């Protein structure tokens, strides 16, 4: 086998990590973003039904964009860090808005 055809285990783990980040992390990030926007827009006067419908349609584009961003990252760890950095504020916003609505 030629040297260029040999793929080491590190490369395979990096691809597996990126795939997991794209599928699982991308889904989680997209879900958080959709929930956050769906909770904010009714506060601005847009009907809840219209908000949910619009965000459901937008979720397909957002999920695809997150997947492309994960595979565009220089390394798998940068992709994971990027997902976490964006997800934490969104998660906190969702928790705040859900807690605010429970009162």
C-alpha cells in the first residue's frame, strides 16, 4: 500500500468526532436556537403560531449551516468548542425565558 493511502487512527477519530459534532451537536444547537427565537418573537408582538411555523421552516436551513460550519472548522476540537460557546448562552436564554413565563 502506498504511503498516501494509509490512514491512521487519529484521522478516523477526527472524522468520527466531526460527524458526531455535526449530527448531534448541530441538532442540539439548532433546537436551542429555534426554541430561543420562538420564545422571543411572541414578546415582540408576533403571533405564536406564525413564529413556530416560521422557525420550523428556518430550522432546516440552520441545521444545514451548522453542519457545514462544523466540517469547515480547522480541527474537530475547534468545532466542538464552537458548538459549546454558542450553545451555552442560548441555553441560558431559554432557561431564563421559560422561567419568566412560569411566573
